[in-house]
């Protein structure tokens, strides 16, 4: 998997407030790692089921999307507007995310994800396949569930 490190400055800023102040910080439990992997399985299942509300539920309220040209989209409501058009105008017959690794502690983690998805525009019938490798910052929210806090899709070249 080709990893992009352009994401690291934002990662550092986002994780800084979540970093424990003690040296006794523990890594993530196996249950936390499994829960994070389950978020990505839900991401895939919701996309394929064409269930927009279920899809949006995997994201934190303060989600940050980082685009390849370094523009950002901040907040779940802004994401709802942008991503909603995809769901209104087409569907995903395939969406598969593979989590290569998960590292973190406390309520913050980074998941290295490979994602392949097929999108079909319903009005034109055009099919587009996207393949991305990217880091995703995961946050354990107040309700105890892991959610996607930030991500940058990095297209796989070649």
C-alpha cells in the first residue's frame, strides 16, 4: 500500500488535544480495533445498500474531508450536502474497504484503509471505479462508538 504523508500535519493538529498527558498511555484494545474495522464494514454496507442516513452515521459530527487538491470540507452537515448528491444521482453496486492496520490510544486512532468502490450515475449509466489508499483518523465519540473524524482519499496510481 502506498501511503501519503501529506496528511501528517493535519493528523498532528487533530490528535494533539486527544493525546494523554501521562506516560502510561495504553494502546488500543483488540475490541477497539475490531470496532474500528466494523465502522469501515458499515461504511461499505451502507453505501451498497444505498442508505444515506446509515452511511452518514459512521462519521463524527466534526468530520473533515481533505481533497486531493488540499481543499477541505468540514462538518457533517457540509458533508451531507456534498455526498448527498452522489446518493441522489446514482448508486454504489460495490464498495470494499480493507483496513491494513489500526494504531492509537484512548479515544483516537489512525486506520490505514484501502478502498475500492464502483459508482453508477443513474441518469447516464456511466460507471466509475475508484481505488484509494488513505489514512483515516478515527475518534471514539461521547456515546462510546468509533466514528470517522478525518480522511483524505488518495487515488492509487497505475
